[in-house]
């Protein structure tokens, strides 16, 4: 059954994103007192009394402005309106009825879709009179409420939104989409990759650094597999990130990394692997997600073979040797479809389980071939190994004394696990425990 899709539209700064966050029950869209904070259309799954629906948060509609960026925002709003089954038209009770509200109302009426008028910023029952003038817009369904504070008006609105929606069973675990987060520095081509994969203008593409502020989700079916693609804001050096909207956007991007299955780290092939790219990759490794290094703009690189380029990268950042690598062009579409195939392979590696018997055989053999040197006359002993979990693969190795295992030997054990079991594209976690450690 197709989920009901609700577009949230209105002038800039009337509280659309605040309302979306209130309905979703968590801060998903960035909220700030500056206009045009929401630029792309943001899809958010929501639920009310076991009824599921989808919200589309949109940028503020500005009529009569020919600025290219404003026009791009308006285009995104129009796409959201076309996709929606119903529209929440949000107005501002405190600023009062605005001439632009009439323009937007006339535009929405032409869609012939269900329109629900939401009069926001009515902070108490005593202020309900503020909403009365909005009856002039000519809509039958009007809900005064405070998205910021939350009140009974929000519940009444949700009852109206979910009217007619049937309660659906939860999606079974195996049918959940594989989540791919597109990450990287600003202006690396992340949104262009998303748009090319979707073959439509899903995110605003601009050469202005920092265009994408919110994380954008879109589902794609490829080769009978569902993928959820998450386009994120560019992550700059911490010292260059301004407090406020950009900081929240970076936090949202890092949150997307922690929640995804596979991260696609987009790197400008002309610049090569920068220090900031390495830091972002470290975030992925710490989060335990799969990692694909996508070298973008490869169509512009001449007389360089991919394997030579890859060898240089592996020399420069050996800690990333486990990551899968792909050489793409968001502009021409070169190798973009391989992203799906590689993501599936990486996820299979994340879910790989090694039998306890085979694991102990490999660890014991590695230990016998290269036993560690003694420390202060004491020798390391490995008693037993087991795989504790998947996503990412996590191993516990029981030893006699944790002070006897040095970092270089930990790297050796890690290398032996990869040589024997692969785990290409996946960070692996190895925990060393001794008798008396808490579980």
C-alpha cells in the first residue's frame, strides 16, 4: 500500500520545519530564524496512532523573485506539491494575513488536492482570535496551533492528516532498504551523484559551497533491491564551521554516517585524498559502517590508470586500505550504477559470520607463525577467540594479560583476519579481554 504523502508549504519563516519536527517527534529538519533555511525538499517518515505517512518539508515560497537560488527552491516546492496526496499550507498568526498568502492559496487551489490550512504560532487558547482572519483564504479545514510548544491543536491536525489511513504491519527486517549515505567535503559533487542516480533534479545543485543544508533521503529500487540514498551537507574542518545552521547541518551529516549501512565518501579526483577526507573516513570507521571511496570527476583525469591512482592512495593513507574504491563521474554517469553493486557486496561483508572453530584456527596459526616478543619476561598467551556480532564484524580474543599485547601486534592480527576472511570495505573491531574483565 502506498503511504500517504503530505507536503508542508508556505512562505519563508512561518514555522514549517518546526511543525515537521513536532509531528515527527524529533529534530529532523533544521530550524533557524533566518528565511530560506530549508532549500531542498526533505522526506520524513512519520507515524500517528500506528498509522504511517510521509511528510515533505519544503523551502519557503517566494513569488515574484527572479533570483536563481529562489527559483530553484520554488522548483523543489512545486515538485513536492505534485508528489503529495495532501498539502499542509502553513501561515503565521503573529505576522497576520499576508498578500503572498493569497498568492500561494490561489496556486494551491489549482492543484485540486486536499488543502489543510495550519495557522501556526497561536501559543494559547486566548490567541485563537488571531486565526480568524485566515478564513478569508477560503479553505474549509483550518487548524490553529503552536508547532513550537505543541498543544491539542497538533493532535487534532494529525487526526485529520491520518483520516482514512489503514494501520500497516511493520516491514520485516529482510525487506528493509540498504542505507547509503553520500558524504564528503562541500562541493565534491554529492548532490550531482544523487540526481544522476535518481535521473531527476532531486537536490539543488550549485557550485556555491554549502548548498545542501539538510540530509535528504530517497529510495531507489535497483536490481530488485531497495536502497535508501541519503545526501548530506558537506563536512568542513571544524575550525571553519560557523555556529548555527551549518553546525547543525554537519551534525546531521555525522548522524547519517552513524545510522547508514554504507558510506559513499565522495572525493574530488583533482584534489586527491585531503586531510579532511581522511578525518571523514575516520568518522566512518569509528561508526562501523561500510566505506566506499568514490573518486569523482574521473572523466577529467587524463593519462592516469585507476590502479596506479589507487596504489598512491593506499601509500598515502594505509589505514584506508580496507575501503572499496570506485572512479566515477557524476557529470557523465561513468560507473555510477556500480555503486549499488559494490554497496551490496560491502553490506554482505558487514554481515559475514565466521565460525568459532575456523576463527580460532586462523588466530592460533597466526600466533604460531609470528609469536610476540616478551615484555619484562612475560609472554602473551591467546586462549580463545569468538565473533561477538556483525554490522560491523566484532571479535573478542581472550588473553592472559592486556598489557602484553602491543599496537603493532594488534595490527598484525587485524591483517591476518582480513587476509583469511576478506571484510573488504568494512572496518572490523577486535576486543582483547583477560580474566576478570566485565562482560
